[in-house]
């Protein structure tokens, strides 16, 4: 298995590992595109398996479909029913960071 400068094609995106001349922002944009492609493909494959459109035994792997049920709190419903004032003592702020990449339209005008 190659360890550096390995490239392959996945849905029109270059799969990169450890390319020294690639800016982290550009690599992040490419990784996001790869993830989007892979998530779409994963969803398609899961749907085929769950629906029974294909078997559950492949050449090297098998799939076991398990159904789980979880209970979640409907915060929108609680807010609508009781309002933020009642819920305030149970709500706590959580900080998260989101990095959004976008192509540079005209790099010369920056």
C-alpha cells in the first residue's frame, strides 16, 4: 500500500494523501467533495441492501441488516408547547466550528 503522494479517482475527485504542495484549504475542499461522493454512494448501496434488491453476501463481506429504535427529545415541539422560558434551565449553549470552502472566483482580484 503506497504511503505518500497516492492518487486515485473517486467520482471525479482526486484522492490525495500527503501532497506537500497542496494548500490545506484546497485539500479540505477536495476531501469534502470526496466525502459527498462517498456518502451518496453509501446511501445507494445501503438502500439496495435494505430493500433486498441484492443479496447480503458478497465475495469478501456479508451484511447483516439490524433495525434499531431510538427515543429522541423533540426540542422544537417542546419549545412550541412550553416556550423557551420554561426550557431555559435545561438548555445549555454548545459551541461548534464549521469551515466552509468555496472556489476562488478570480484569484487575481484578491
